[in-house]
């Protein structure tokens, strides 16, 4: 398996973790009975950290389809190399670092880390045309 596909698999695992983190926060706040129930009524507002984790999860989903597509196209087209490997690494590690930065409300650095993940994605896409 190529390094790009390895980082893609790791990013998908990270996405699963990002589903579980806010779910655990909601369960801790509202209880297992609420979590296992039908949730027919309005959902109570999440706690501060849980809300941030939900937004970090949503933020990942904005670029995850692009990352998946870019990695798969690069792999299938035989365009993988140093640029795509570094791009996939930048994307994954930036997305991983982004979670605690968002959860703890770190301004500016969080946005910079998001830009790094975007640069990683752009590197993979650029490799398709270079």
C-alpha cells in the first residue's frame, strides 16, 4: 500500500474518532438513557467542548471528500510521488492537530493548522497536473 493510501486509511480512522468524541461528550452531559433514547424532542445545546468537537468534525467533512478523491485519482493515475506523499502527510497531521486546538479554543493557530491541511490537499491535486 502506498504512503498516500496509508494516510487515507489513517484519515478515515480519524474521521471515526471525530464521530465518537462529540458523541462521548453528549453522553457524559445528558446520560446514557438520553443517548439510547429516541431523541424525539429538541436536542439540548451541547457543552462548550462538545460543541467545538462537533464543529471540528463538520470542518473535516468539508474537505474529506476532496482528500479521498485526490488520493484515489493520484493512485489510479500513477501520479504518486514525493509531492503526493508529503501532501497526504501534511493533510493528515494537520487534521489530527486541529482537533485539540479547536476543542481547547486556541485561536489563530487553529486557523493556521487548517491552512496547512489545505496546502497538503493542494499539493496532491497539483501533482496530478505537474
